[in-house]
C-alpha cells in the first residue's frame, strides 16, 4: 500500500528520497533494503559520527536546558563534494561545492555554520583569531565545479576558542538567501586564515606561530525548522532564537566534560 | 489474642495493578535497528520502543480510560441501535516524539525529531 507523506505518496518499493524514516522502517519490516537494491553502502566517517552523536545527545534530551530553547527539529551535516575539491586545490581559496538536495522545501533555515576540523597538538583549549573570506560561485548548468565569481562575503576577524577538534564558523547571514532560494547546489570559494590568539600562556611565554589549519575542507552544518507534519513541532518558550552553537561548546558544562569528569 | 471486629469483617484489598486484566492498557514493543538491518542507516537511537495499546473497553467506560462522553454514546449505538457500528476500541491517545540520527546515501548526516513516534497513553474511543 502507499503512504502519503507530506503531499508525496511513497511506494514501499520506491528508493527513499529524503531520509524519511517511516518508509525504510516499513521496508525493513518487509525485508527490503531501505536504500534501494543497488546502492553501495559507504561507511560513515567516524569523526562526523562522533560529532553528530554529541549533537544528537544534546538535542534529544527530553528537557533541553532553558537557554537552549531553540526551534530546530532538524540538523543536516553536509560534506563537500569530493570531485570539486580535487580540481582546485592549488588555489589559495578552497573551491567547495555542497549538495543541498536533501534540504526539503518545508525545512526553514535557522542557522548555518562552516564546520572546520583541526588537527593540533595543544593539550588545553586555545584561542584563534581568524579572517574568513567567502565568495559564491555561479554554477553553469553543464559544469558542476565552475569558476564564475558571484556574491562576495567577507567576515572580519573572528575569535573563537578551539575545543576538541571542531570549530563552527557562523555564516548564516551569507548563506541564508542561497538556501532559502532552494538551490540544489551551492559553490563557494572559501579562505580561512588564522593565527593563534596572543594570550600569554602560564609561565610567561607567548606563542606566535600561525596555527596550521587542516587541509580538510569545512563541512556545512544547517540547523533547520521542519514545518511538515512528520516533524515534531517545538513550542518556543522564549520566542527568540538563541545562539545555537554556544550550548555545544561553551566549555562550562558540556556533557562531554561532565561525563569524563565524573568518570575520572 | 482476639482480633478486633473491624479486622475480621473487611476483605483485604489488593492493589489493582496486581490483577492481570485484559482491560485497555499500554504495552512495550522493543525493536533493535540492528535486527531490522537498519543500523547502517540509523546511527541513533540503537533501539526503538513505539509501544502499543491493547485490551477490552468496558461497556460504561466513563472517564476512567480518559474517554470522552462520545465513547459511551458509541457504545449505546452499538448495543441498542445498530450493531454494525463498531464498539469503542483501545487506541493510543498521547504520543512522544522520537529523535533520529541518520547517515544518508549521499554521505550527509541528518538529525530529525519525528512527531508522535512513541505511544505514551491509551484511551477507549
């Protein structure tokens, strides 16, 4: 039988389109592969799985902390298209393309961040001063990775503390029009230049050398509010959107530290 | 010695939940996404307990099962007027959402909160 999810009827034997959980659940119950017969199974990247598991734990707590009363009921972590990265690696700007195929029309953008992963040998958190320069590229139909320059966006010096291996750089104001236009792909030229913050360290020495960012290109993390019937509608208790990133890494009482402290 | 008269004449009441009845009630139904061969797609949670409602609905339901007045009316219709009208049945009346983290086949990751995925209460209606 067919089920009508959000104005689209999904046949059990139709490959899953947008991560809708119920259709593959039914398929699994009728012993069919939820991704369709011929999809090869790629393994998820353990770093991203760890990161998203933390987000899952923080977000799915039955009672979110009051300051985290944000409205998102969907978060999507989109990794850059591999095929474009190879092509333009020699440019000092990273040419990055993201596929927004999965973002549905009823998923409204609340916040978007570039997620950088750091490889560093610092034992304690440290601060960075960074300058982000970002341009949108216009893609022509026949080319997936193109080099027309479009809208430019420069974010002045950012200062953030590096916890663990991830840094989120907020680019909501720049990406909002692109994502709300329901583009299926976005092509960006991105350059993030960072030096370590000049905070003197205990013991008096000041560390000046620029921190080498990993060559890995940032992934795109979108916080969305899905207004479709399938999604759980959160009632805003405070009616305003708070900084979504702070409650992950505010360092004061993150779940991660609490559990490790308790275990210790 | 001798028991007080009040003790000998009152039956000893047993709390209701010690009686197994077939009245409308909520039951667990645990599935593991690994068993369903969905764990390569659903990263979290590992298990899912949607629960379900089962049991008979007494004739004069009243509010004991959180049933609206209409339930009694439907019962009357079934008994007195037209037995082709079904009797009230035991169904879920309240739900909880379920948060799911999935790995999509375009290598993106999706966290989503799905509405009404776990039954938390039953009602006769």
